[in-house]
């Protein structure tokens, strides 16, 4: 059986882990996706454990540790090595392929008045939230073209790219830039033969999903209570199920950009 293969970043966070779980349970069968998680560290027990106990099975099949995701040579080497390992393994699932990349990892630093935001904090956020998706997307397009003639890239953005909060200059700027990267990559993807310099007759569908308020362990109790009262939250499982739905679309169909937000979150209108 040929399984579809997904690269997923951000599995150590609330949203990324939920996406892995949703993707594992989607498709025509309960195990249609082989998920390769990659990043600096695997998800901690605070995310994986249920009622204080580790799950019987993690929602991803392998984990590739990459200490510096901004090092393109290190990323390419680690991924090439892992795919070689999968190819050499005694496995009938033909896993030396790439069908899907989900860029979910991100960071938020410099959430302060602009007078207190350092250039170093701004640079770090831009590297993690924009440079890393570029590096992985560049790798993915080549791998997708070579292994299965096309695929899909899903970038997890933020409602902040359209509607910033006070004291969010680095994060908002990075998510706005991610939207530009998504649109430019979508053009590259529909001209796959030219942009990857191959003779493939396929496409890479590139899209961006922008979450609104999602409950997260990094949010203070006070902020969570305020948002619950004034704006509401999207449950992470609902967001993850939507991502899985988009992931399972045929490559010839795309949802270029979409927002998944609490109905009460004030993005549009004047109240």
C-alpha cells in the first residue's frame, strides 16, 4: 500500500500536535498518512499525556531532530538522510516520497511597546516564522516534483497578519510576510515543471490557514479569561480538523487563504 507522506513542523506545540492527530484520523482509512515530525524537540508530556499517562501511540510516525531549522544545509541533509533511511527500510509502503508539507512551527517574541523591541528579537521571529517555511517549501517542492509529481503546502498563519494587536510588531510583520510567501509559492507551484526545472506534469497547491484565538498553554490565565469573555476561542480540534480537510483535497483544488476564528472575534465591522 502506498501511503501519503507529510512533513510537519510545530508538533511540540498545541496546534501542531492537534493537526498531527487530525491528519492521522483522516483520509479514506484511519492510517492514510505517514507523518514525519521535525523540529528542535518532540512534544512534551504536557501536550501528549492524557490524564497523566503517555498515549499508547503518538500521532506521528517518526521524528527528525534539527537543532537549527534556519540552517538550510542542515535541514536538507537531515531530511535527505531520513528519506534514504525510509527507502532502505524493509517496508512495502513506498515512503520515499513527499505529498504534503505543513509549516506550523512559529514563535512570538518582542510583544512589547516598539521602544522596547530589539532588532535581535525581530530578526529571530522573522527567521522562525518566514525563513524556515521558505527553506522547507523550497526543499518540499523539489521532493514533491521528483517523487510523486506534485503535492500540497499548508502554511499556518495568523489572524494577526490582517488585524494586529497592540505590542505585536515582530509577530504581525512575520505573519503578513508569510502571506506574501504563500502567494508567491502558489504561483511557483502551478508552474512546477518550470520552477523546479523538471519535466513533471503536476502542481503543488500552496495555501495558508489563519487561526484566530486558540487556547494555548503559553497564554496567561488573565489573558485567556479576557479573550473568553470578549472574543471567544476556536477549539484546537476544530482548527485541526479543518487543516486535515484541506490536506486531503486533490492537488488540483486549492483554498488559497482562509481564516478559522471564533464567531465573536472582532475582525470585521464596527460592533
